[in-house]
C-alpha cells in the first residue's frame, strides 16, 4: 500500500513519524507545506520540512516539537549581542541545515533535491517532498486589514493579532515539486495529518493539480482538534476569530471536496452523528500522540481505517 | 600622533592590539588585508579583519590566535555530519559574525561599513578598514605551475605545497576602501605589522595609490622573523622555497621602496650592520609578543622609534 501524507508543523510531523514506523521502507511520501518558508539572517529556512525531517530522524526537540534535541544557541545569542535579528529561535545544529540549504539554493539547487540529499544524510527512508520548489508565501490578514508575513504573525507576534483571512502569495502560479503528482497519482490512500487546515494544509491544497487529484483518491484526515482545542498552535483561536465553532465538523467541512473519512478523538464521539449526516465516516480513537508508540499505533489505526473505507464505499 | 598600521593575520593583530592599548582613542587606523577573504558554506569570511577585531575586542582565541575564545563548534560538526565542507574551522560565535556580514553584503552593504558596525558592537574604538571593498583574491602558485586559492593552500593543504609565486587577482582594478587614503595621508607614522610580507602585506601595498603614498610617509616595520624563523605561519618556508634567505635584511628589501626603520629582535642584532648598509635604521628589542603586556610595550617602543626617526632624517 502506497501512502501519501500531507503535513505541516509539529502535529503533522508526529503522525508522519507514526506512518514512517508503520509502513515498510519506500511506501511513504510526505508532501510538506512550504508557505512558512522564509529568509532569516540570510538563511533559507523551511520550518515544516525540517520539523518533519528531524522527527523522522528521531532527533527532534521533544519539548518544542521543532528544532533539534539538546541543541545549543551560541550563534543566535551572539547575533543578538551584535545587534542582529534574533526573534526566531535557531539552534546551532539546526543552523547547519539552513547553511547547507541556503548555499545549495544560491548555487541554483532545487528544494526537493536539497531535501532529498539532507534526508539521505539523516538516514530517512521516506520520500519527503516540498509541495513546490517555487516561492509561496503564507500571509495572514489581521483585524484592521493589514497583511503580515506568516512568521511575523506566528513567531514574532506570537499569534496575538486577531486573524480575518489568509492568502498564499505565489500559490496560483507555483507548480508541484517534481515527484508530488506522481506520488499522489500512485497513492492507495492520502492522509491529511493533524496540521492546521488554514495555514499548514491549505497552502498545499491550492497548488495547481493537487486539489483536483484528491477528489479521485481515498482521503482520510486526522482531526487537529480534540474537544474543540488544538494540541498545539493557534487553530482554536483562529476558528474563534473567524466566527466558526472549532469542531471536527468544521475540519470535515474544510476538506469537504475530497474527504472520505475522519479520525477523531474519543472525547468528540458525540460529533459522529453530525459527521455522518455530512457524509463523512468517522473512526473514533485516542488521537493525542504523547510518544513514538502513540504515533505508530495511531498511524496503524489510520491505515486500517483507510482499508476499511475502501471496502465500504 | 595619528598612526596607520597595515596588518594581516595573527602577528599583525597582536601588534595592532599593542598600538590600540598604547594610543588614545581615535588615533589608530588599521588597514587590513582582504586577499584571504573567501566564501565557505555560503558565508563571506574575512579572516584577517575578524582576527584583528576579535583581538582588539579582547575575545580572541589565545591558543590559535584566530577565532573566538572558548567558542563551540556545533554548526561545523553538524555540517560535517551532513556531508558539507568542514575543512575550515569556524566556531559557532564566529559564525554569527559571518552571517551578519554575508546578509549585509547580499543586501548591497559595503565591507568597510559592515566592519565599522561590527566594531561598534564589539566596543572597538580604533578605525578598522578593509584595504578595499572590492574583490581581491590572493593566489599561490605551487611547484608544477598550478595556482591555488589562498585558503586552499593555507588551510586545506596546510601550506604543504612548495610555493613559486603569488598574485592578487583583482588588485590592479580595486580601489582603496573609503577612509584608507585619508587615513594614510593624515598619518604621522605608518607601521607595517609583523605579518607575512608576501601574502598579508603585499595584497595591501598593491592597491592603487597605497604604495605611492607610503614613499612620502614615515614608515617603520616590525620584523615578522626572529632568528630567521616566523613565530607562526609559513613565512620561513616560503622564503626557503623562493630561494631567499629568511632574514631581517630580506624583510627590509621587501619594503625597500618606502621603509625608514625596522624593529628587529635582539637575537638578530648581528644584522644591524647589513641593514645600515642597506639604508635602514634599526631598533633592537624583544619583539616576541607573548601577552597583552608585551604587545603594548612593543607598540610603545615602535611609536618612540618612529618619533626618533623623524628627528634623525
């Protein structure tokens, strides 16, 4: 069974790691949001790619979910002392990744190939693909109308401003990275990881050809909400600010064009009926991933759910 | 008394630090070799500027002479693990300097201004100027005829190949950095620091206008050789390979166009007569700088020697 997962940040990386553990080598492709990518201190940073890679390599910082475990911060501390920008946390070992990526991009390298090389060096046997090699920039419109760069909103302003809408600059002209469409076309099941639908999954879905192909695929999502709350990040806050009740139904509605099944937490069992009325089959289980064992167990349940769905429909 | 020092690497930085201690704020300009500058892992590195800055800021690695004291090497160790180039040692705190410089250059900044800003942040009250803001690349021709980039020869090949000549790519069209000619014109004394004449001082001297103006100035040099040996670096080896006896006379001959006086070590006292015959007045003292006190004492003797010379001639 060939699986494609769509993933953004920390929650997505955790399920991706579960799938990686649950599947034989060579069966998993992870397509990753690059709308958060930005340049900081001259370094090309791809936060979601790195979070997935570090997690699959087993070196992620367990407390943060992003960055490398037990990393030091000598470079950024010194940049701060020298009056440089230091609002985005970068560990020293993490900076090595960014230096290699930046140099390769400056020499005309493509992000998918650079990512492949880094994965090889980290011993990662899944195919990790950026959604596109071309620039796409997630922008967040805040109350009053101003548009912020994603990292400005997400990190620098700590998600404090009230959100009114999102756009993905460059998305309409960006092509899927090499390998993305082939992986989707060959996929027996597409898994939408428990990432933020607005700012982690929507940037991927809007890349031309991706959303249309999903309509022809078996697609299951794992809810990023548990009891109406996000495990991490501003998703609940965003739903409230957008005037939408944060619920599993809101997640299903977000993916209504192509979603077949939704995995929700036992705490949200009461939503099963409304989801059924909405045409979505649910799988109820414990979806909070506290450790690597949880990730694998949840991934196995997601894969099993996908198999059953294919028989049902 | 306004002083201009010409300096390259570690020995030059040490005397520059002595002059910095010996002179009141605002009286010292140091013009620094940039022929060794290169790009490594995408970072714009200016080794001689950094060595002088770190030394004047009192944060230099005392064992190496270059780099920052007690620096860690997390970034480069990780770059090595990821298959990147790691033959040039870069500490983590040192990398902060290179990131700030690289970003500023990419944004159109000029090296003299970038250096000025970094010095401000490091609390350095001397004027530290690159010889030029334009690209000059020191090349070393080795036996067999091949030309090597300086850092390839100096660090990667550890000065092992036999040297037959040098050139400084771009030197003939490069302009002195803003401030260089003004400082030289206003200088009451020019001090050639005990740096390698072939690869640290010659790149500076060949920048148009610099050598001609020196002929009109009081110029003293401190010998980089003690008993025919360099304290650090490949100078003695170079002299031998070029078929020249490494001596204070060879140093004086190198600077014959403009040199007035040479400070030599007590161990080389026997050279005084031949130097006198060559038209050079010598000052004999202990020129090995083992600590900050030695640097200041030697600098004071150099300044005093300069004052005496001006009365003599």
